[in-house]
C-alpha cells in the first residue's frame, strides 16, 4: 500500500456479496445500474502497469484464461463523493453467488455476517 494513494470514497454500479473472508462484486442488472451501488475507495497506484500481474494473481484472475478465473478484471466507472466520474479497474466475481450472501447496503464491513 505504500505505492498507493487514495483518491477518496466512491461507488460503482454493482451488487456486493459476502464470501466469508472476502467480498465479491457482480455487475448489476442492465436496467438497474444506478440503483445498485457498491461503496468503497478508489486507489491510485504508482506504476500501475507493473502492479497488475501481482494484483491479478491476488484476485485469482488469469489474463490468459479469464473463463477459468475466480474474478475477472474489467474497467468500470467509479463516482467520487464530489460527483466526479473516474475510469478504474475492478475485479468482478465470475460465479453465481447465493442470494443469502448479498449485502444490500453495498458496504463491506470486513467480516462475514455484518452489512
């Protein structure tokens, strides 16, 4: 994290799920992209391109085999509290999460059972 700087709190369109020790985001239904928000923080990494392979490995994304990856890296639009929209990378969960794991608030509290 010493190579990252925060650009601030933001939201992205999506649905947030609790997988116990980590969260996962899936894309929202096409008709509700503004209704479903996942809240977080936008980080800017110095030398991002050199960090992408490490981040991909951490997130379970294989650039050579996206279809077998746990998450897939994709561009998205994050909206800062100021209303400024930024194009960012996000890792979307590829599977179909159980409905019971959905976090309606869109806010990850860092441990299972809290929302």
